C-alpha cells in the first residue's frame, strides 16, 4: 500500500487521441520534468522507476460506406485500443514486480488500460474517480464520440465490446465499488446510467453542502466495507481552472487547491491505494507550467508528502 511507501513505477503515457483537444499527449513528460515530479520523488526518498511508453502511430480512419459513422461515434478507436493494450501490459508488469503503478496521462481514455492491467491481479477493484465529468458515456450516448468520455462506462462493461473486453476481462468493476467525486458537467445519458446503476456520485453541490472531509469519509468507508483494492483516477479538471488552467475540458467551480490536496492526503493516510493515475494535463493550454506543477504536488501528497 502507498502508506508503506512500497516501490513505485511511474508510467508516462504520451497519448491524446481519446480527447477532442490536442495536447494531452505531452502531459506526462511535462509533469515529470518541468512539473518537478521526479525531483519530488527523490526528495521523498521513494524507491521508484520511471519510463514513458512509446507513442501510438496514427491510423487512417475508415472511410468506406461500411463504416456507418463508427469513426465519428468512436473517434480514433484503433489508436485508443493500441495504447490501452500496451498500458495494461505495463501496469500488469509493475504489479507483478511488487510495485505500485502510477500512471501519468495523457487523456482519460487511458484509464481503461490501467484498470485492465489491475483487473488481471484483483477481482475486487474499487475506483475513486475524481473528475468534473463522469466519463460514463458510450458510443450511443456520447455527443462527441471522444473515447476519453467513455472510459469509466467501458470499465463497468458498458459500450462497444472492443473497449469493454480489453485484455479479455469484462466487466473490470462493479458499480457498488465506484465513487465519483467533483462532478459538475454530466450529459443526460450519463445521469441515467449513474442513477440506474446506483453509482455513488458526489457532485460539487454535495461537496459545497457537506464538505470534502465528510465526502471522503463516506467514500473511504465504502471502499473499506467492500474490501476493495483502491484505484485513484484523478482528472486534473476536477480542480477549478483558476488553479489548473492547462486542461482540454475545463469547467468552472471545481475543487480548490487545498481541497484537492486534502483528498490526496486522506487517500495516503487510508493505506488503501493500490494504483493511481493523473490525467488530462495539457501543456499546450497551460500557463507557466502551473498545471503540471500542481499535478506533481498532488502526486506528492498521494505518496506521503506532508506539511509538517
């Protein structure tokens, strides 16, 4: 567990084709270098190794009449599948070596690969999904066709079988083992899925009303009671864009700087975390690497960095 400061494997994923805005493919390298993550891990005295996966070649979209619009409903499907297959293998290898996988995106479509890698080891994965969005769309419900908005749904076994059956395991998650935190931009189809599946979804309204401490207490109890191995999926757009401007789908009214750190600090203290990812940092939209630096700071809190 993270609290025991086990070995950490940092896996950079240079991929942005699951998103509708270019630039997330540069996020991992930026967080490691200009964001100062690797130097922070050194200061924490952590045993770690870090590598960036090779890029995925861009495929030509199908253009004949048999496509039936698939290339628009599932944009860059071939590339998404290629990267997620390779990421799943990297995560699987990290867990096999006794290491905690820390995945840096990249857009949020890569969560499918992280969870596919973890599901090869654990059949009771709990997911804490920190995101302004729920990523609970499918090809039929998505207004954009961007697969980064389908990653949680696919991991729950919903949607196109090529996404849901990644690494031959479907579903990877159970709805009762998922908690979404910080949502404030949900499509109608996502709302229906969340309600029908009974997924715990704490919106910014809930956080305003109850406070982030109460929300986290409930979520951690949910995971503990179910005996879950917890995966933390942190989309940087869960943080208010005043603090994290460098992201492709910003939504006003997100977590404050301290709320975001508090979440990560509590996750570390819980000792429940088995894997984590931080995604959607877009250096092309950032201001003086503000978002990349915040990402590195938040990872530091998740891995045990404390104020005193």
